[in-house]
C-alpha cells in the first residue's frame, strides 16, 4: 500500500515539474515571438523528458551508495 502511495507522489511530482517547465517554455516562446510548430513541439517534448535525467542520475547515485 505504501509503495503505491509513494509511486503516486513521485508521478505527481514529475507531472508538476513538467507542467511548470512547459508553462515557462510556452511563456518564453510567446515573449520571443517563436511561432514555429516544430520548435514548440521540440520545446514541450524536452520539458517532459529532462526530469527523467534527474531521476536516472538520482537513482544511480543511490545505487552507488548501496
């Protein structure tokens, strides 16, 4: 039961970080006049992918300590 709650908290945190990054990217693109759909999609995709790198690095560090 607690593993399920822990997983849900992790997923919620990931979604929150991704949503904040997407919002900031959208505002920056709008402010700079970027209207290319390709650049928008690339920016939004990178916003959802980069937190994975943090999780992988954090997990690697925890495994290294064990």
